[in-house]
C-alpha cells in the first residue's frame, strides 16, 4: 500500500541497502535523498522570506535606527537558519535514526545529521541574498505592493510545480551537485563515495556564508536605506474593480456584502495568500501525483480535493488573526461576528466553487470519462470548492493565530496555524473517501454502478454536514468573544 502511494521507500529501507546492495546503488539513492532535502529546505526558506518580507519592511526603519543593514541582514539569516533547523530537525533526526538502524551502525546516523546541518547552512546562505536581490529588483521596477505580488506569486507557484516534479525523481537528483552531501555521510562507509564531492559539499556552507555576508550588506543598503518614490496602492478605486459583484449585493445583505468586498480588496492587495495553498500542494502533492499515475481515472477527484484545499487554506483558515485590530470593532456591532465570518466564507466560496468546478470538468474531459461521470465530478468539484471555506472557518476560529498580527495593520493576511492546516486537510480527506470508493468501484467494474452515484452524493452530503457544523461552531465561538469583549 505504501509503495503504491509513494514511489520511493523510506530511510530505513535505504539504510538496509548499505549491507545488501551494491555501493553504487546505495550512493545514488542517498544522493537522491540529499537532493530532496536540499529542495525542501530551499522551498521553506524561500516561502518564509516571502511571507515575512512585508513585516520586515515595516520594522526595518525602527531596527536600522540602532543597527546597520548588514547587522539586520545577518540577524535575519540566523533567524531563517534557526527556523529551518526547527522545522526540519525532527524529520531529519527521525530519518537519520532510521537510516542508522537500517545500516546497523551509529556512524552513518551521525554523518547524516552533520551533512544535513551543512546543507541547511548552505541553502540559507545561497537563498537569502538571492531573494533579497530579487526584492530589490521588484521594488525598483514594480513600485506598488500589489504589482509586486502579482508578479512574484506566479513565479513562486511555478517553482512549486518544478519542485513537485524534481522531488519525485531521486535518480535525477542523484546526478546533481545538490546530492553531494550524501558523500559526506557515506565517505567512511562506501568506497564509491567521492572524497572530492564530500570536500566540496563540506566547505560549501562556510564559503557560501562568507560570500553572503559580503553582499547582503550592500543589497540591504539599497533596499532599506535608499529613498524611492512609492506610488500608493489604490484604495477607493478597488471598489471599481469589483463592479461585477454588484449583483451579489442584491442577493445577500449589505453588511455581509461589505465583508465580502473587504476580503476581496485585502486579497487583491496581498495576493501572496495564494502561496499558502501552494505550500500545502507541495507538501502533499507527491501522493496525489503518484495516485494519478497509478489510477488515471482518479485525476478529476484529486484535482477537486486539491482545489478545495487551495481555496480553504487561504484567509478563511485564520479569520480572527487576519482581522487584527479591526476585530474588536467588528465585535461591537450587532451580530458583527456572524457577519464577519459569513463574509469571509462567501468571499472564498463563490470564486472557489466556480474555479474548482471548471478545473475538475477540464480534468474529467481530458481523462476521457463518460458524460454522466463528468457531470457528477463537475458538481462534486464545485460543491467541494464552495464548502471548503465554511469548513475552514470553524477550524480557523477554534485554532486562531495572533502571534504574527501587526497591531497597526488590519489589511494583512496572516499564515494560519499548522494545527489548523492539518485538521482541515484531514477533514477534506474524510469527505472525499465516499467519492473515491465510488470511482474505484466504477473503474473496476467498467460499468455504471450504484456506488458511482452514491459515492459523490455521500461526499456532498457529508461535506455539507461538516461545513454547516464547522460554520455554526465558528459563529458560536465568535459569539462568546462578543460577550467577553
């Protein structure tokens, strides 16, 4: 079962090959693993820098009154290094212990930990000045924050797609220099390990750190100390961009419509919220891609589930934290909390349901399913895309995140808590199980079956029940805040 969902075995299996397989095969396999860790670290450092970019931009003026740009850059690099170690420390440690147990020796475990530490240092030293230089370029050419976001977000999403493909190909990564960190771990155990590659990887961290320290100060001077004429982002003109939504105002109440419009304006100013959906796709997309390769007929359902995940992981998974200082004002009005949550949910559910339904239909047509199956999958994708924000609203209200909230800014979109993301993912997986069984039954029998109809219907009913319960819980929870505020 595990091999069906994930195309590569785990660290323990790799460790057993040290004594059962040829040296060349073991070396290539572990080099591929090192390449995967390198890509994961690069992604997390890049994502963290993009997420914290605006916060650092706001705080830089106060910090630079007491420190130099180089000091600020170095402290930020150290923070990123500590963040990467904290985030990847437990998985790397578990993998190293499993690898050591599989090999039957303690030294490979210690060597893996040392090589991973050097790898993290190298990635931070290479990525930090690169992202800093990219920010300087975009700040100079694209002076408004909205334009910068609309340019950088697609580029980062493209990096997500490339990451997914490379992460699945250990054989390809083993041929790249980013896999040479494996030679450090295996140098004393395998004759095939290259001492040249090991030395290059060993010194890559200190050399990259030294070069980074030479350039980050200069880039910081240009980025944080140079005065540039900033064109203010449009505020009132944002309303003109949503004239097409005026028909929605005739259907829902004016306060709810105002909350919907407010959230659309917030996302248009900060479209980097779409990166959160990309983060989840990167972390879980490997299993989805492998499932599609093994069972091509499951592609529309996989697209529907991942689309619903991308819709629900955005602003609706942390509504209280996103409101920031405006939350208190919203809670002072009659039914203010319910109006706020309804606006959040509809702002994501309306476009999300439409886009996920279209994407599911396109995938179903491409796969070549029957007309009935295409219709069922399209409705299923649209319903999942519409329901996912209502599911995430209750989860986000129960597990809010206020730690990154700026008390002077109520227009930011904050990263949700990891626990909220995990609970949300688990909920969508549970909801999609009946539809998956229905499609599997239809695929094995090759004919119209009761399960083909009952599966999607059960998924819609289950998703509706969970969405309603989650939303009502969120309304009740925010109602308690109104009483105690």
